[in-house]
C-alpha cells in the first residue's frame, strides 16, 4: 500500500535524477533516450497549499517547518520595536519577516526555478512526444509561463508596448536588483535567458534591464568563488543571447547602457576585477559588425535600421573615449613626478598600467563602426600615447624626448589584423 502511494507510473517524476543521468549518457553516445514526463503536469498555483505554512511531525516527534515563506522562529524575544502600553495592548512597530526584501527575493527565486522546471518539462514533451494538436497548446502554455516569469521579476520595458519610449525611475528595477544581488538569483536570470528566444521581445526586455545595471552586476567580483562564478556565467549567457539578436535589438541594448545612470565598468578582458561588462559589450559590437558586413546576415533579418544603430553607437563611443582619456590621464598623473626622471622606467610602468586598465578590446571592436571624425580621435589618442624615446608619430627618429608624454603605443595593442590606409591615414580592420 505504501509503494503505490509514493510511486507512480512516471519514471520522470519518481526517478528524475537517474533518468537524467541516463539521458546524459545517451546524449554522449548519440543514442536515443526518452527523458520527458508521460503527460503534461498541472501548474502549481502560488496560492496552493504548498505555499501555506504547515507543520510536519516525524516518527521521533520532531517538528520541521517546510515552508520558506514563514520559517519557524528559533527564539522568542521582544524585538526593539516591541511596545507595550499601560492597557496591556502590545504593538509591533517593525515590519514582519514576510515583508523583508531579501526573504521576498529568495521566495521569488524559488518560485522562479519551479516555473522554469515546468518550462523544461514542456520542452522535453515537445521534443520526445507528438501531441495531437502539434504542440500548439504546449507552446502557448510555455509562452504564458515565460511571460509570467517576466511579470514576477517586474521588468519594465523602456520602449513600451506601442514602441514609444517610457521614462524610468530608480525604483522600477528594484525587484530585479534584489534578485541579482543573490548568487542563486543570478543563476535564475541566466537560466531564464537560456530558455528565451534570443531575438524575442522577452529577451530584449531582460537584456536591456541587464545593460542598464552593468555596474551593479559586473562592477566587481566577490571573494566567494561560487558567487564569482555566477557573475561570469551570467556574462557568458548574455553574450550568447546577443549573438542571436538583430540590429534593432542590439541598438536598444547599447542605448540602455548610454541612458543608464551608472557608468559601466569598462575594463580589459581578463581583468582581475572582473570583465563581465566588457565581454557583453564586445559581443554586441562584434555581432553588429557581422550583421552590417555579411551579405547573408543582411538578407536574413527584416527591416534593419542602421541609423538607429549608428546613433546608439555614437553615444556609446563618446562614453568609451571619454573614459579612456580620463583613465589615461589618471595613469600619467600617478606616474609622472618631478623626482622621476627615468623616462624608460616611466614608459614601462605606463605600459603595464595601460594594458591592465585600458579597454583595448572594446576600442578594437568599435573601429568598424566609427566615422572619419571618430577614427581621427582614436588616431590622435594613439599618437599621444606612442613611445617618445627616439620615435615620433610617423615612425621617424626625432632624437628628442617629450617629458609631457609617456612612452606607450596604444595602437600596437589593437592586434595584428590591422592595416593602415595611406589615403585616409586611419586604422582599417581586415577580417
């Protein structure tokens, strides 16, 4: 009697981990293994009995509280906000535990993972079974679940339903920020993006939210290795998502960076402080380069808007060059001093500092999208930072040392794939 009550006829539900292991081995050996529910599972309601507090007494008489929403208090005490007046009435000025933002964030994370597991079940049903209606109802349910996930995150679409821009306030993304402050919340967003269609509207809304908060997400790596890995994984997931976007979606994401109130952390790839923002922005620039230069890519996407992309890029390029000039000046000011007279030593220190802090990869990825004025700015910046010990900007021996500049050729960091157009005297990338 106990076995039928605790075991059904669906190995997917009764022995999930073993079936998942068999499916993984089958995928490695390129054999087939049915890994999906026998039938569609009913969705769990947020107001179901599972979400309500209940006590369970085991055989030893121990009481366990299984609900994350109302954990059992470990100690009864009078908190600082506890007030007792003369009539014996007791008042509590502090908010209850259920109203604490971090507990609410953890509850949202647990509900979100449960919802994404339902989406996984639907995907496997569509893969291994043949519904009578061709999977129309399952796909509709899948879309409803994904939209419900976006609603639970309270994501704001800056473009609006009508395509017109909507003003944002600092509190619009507060739920999202609470979630991604948790390592498990970052895992939830990564998994959610993996289940979305890369070129869809939901993916755009999620990515624009991430692009608005690059500083909050990728400003630094926590000391905990596991938490740092969730940040790196999120950056890779967003980068993979942008690889399936068209030019208009890329323009919206890049515009979200420029319109953000936070300065994005523009660091070189491999920076020990974290390079997640640079990885994402570099993928956006390279994807746009591919869409604008590859003939097959141009024909595969409908109605691209190059003017919108160029406007977004121009604003981002201004942000990037302003940051690079400011960073370069701060490096020079920290190295040059009246007591320091060894120019070669200053040059080597400047070279190490620039390679450690300058986002050269972003400058390189930006070159295909620059106009003549922007390329001149880059060329002037490169000439400004070229070695001054015996060579000038044209590669000729000058025989003089300029104490106001530091010997470092930033143009040499752009990579070996460049060539110089003699007519325009600007760097041209050859792919």
